[in-house]
């Protein structure tokens, strides 16, 4: 017992960087998820049975597709594998997104987390069945590929992470 008979209970140190990043990461991820699901709902209601609608000529068109595979419909017969990959990605991105880091890095991970989560939800709950669902795509980029809001978030988050890898490493602010 310390002198004077008083026990000294030290307060555990809270990592304020982590606690401040949680709302940022969760907020961005939820925003991506909501935007993606809302635009997919709109696309299904407005584009079903319609010919492609030019937005910027043939460079950008609205065209509804259901993608059972990955990018460019690769692996269309292995939807369940993409469900597992998406689930693992969501867990890893959530874990890394909660760790202390800069705001920009947290934002990049949050964009990817939101995109991966909404793709996972599509795989789990959309037809043709549980863990075999097809992702709703509706943004046709000049016939090269057709994507959605989640794809935009995933690509932007990945590009941002790559760009941040070229900056000097420093301790997170705040």
C-alpha cells in the first residue's frame, strides 16, 4: 500500500485518436451503404426493361444489370466465393478502420468498408438466394464495365490509400 494508506488507482488511458475515428469511419461507411442501396433501389424501379439511357453520350449510360461475379463479371459461377471474400473484407476493413491513423487514411478505409459492406448485403440478400445474390449494377462506362456507387467508393478509397502510401508516415493528429 502506498504511503498514507491511500490506494492509487490509475485511470486507464483512452486512445482518443481511435475514439474520434470511429464516428468518422462509421459515418462514411453508412453514408456509402445508404447511397448505394438507394441508387440501386432507384435503378431497379426506373431502369427495369428499358434500353440504356445516355447520360454523357455513350461514355456514361444508365443500364441495369445483375452481376453474379466480380468486376467485369469474372467468376460468375462462383458467387458464394465472392460472398466469403466480401465478408472477410468487411471484417478486416472495420478492424483497420478503427485503429489509430490519420483522418485521410480512416476516410479511405471507410469508403472501402461501405462499398464492401453493401456488396456483401447484395450477395447475402438479393436473388437468386442467400450467399448467392447478384450485385445490382447500373452505371455503364462506355461498355468497358457496369458498376454502382459502391464500386466508386471502393475504387476511390483504394486510390486514396495508394496515394497516402507515398506520403511520409507520421503519428495521427488528435
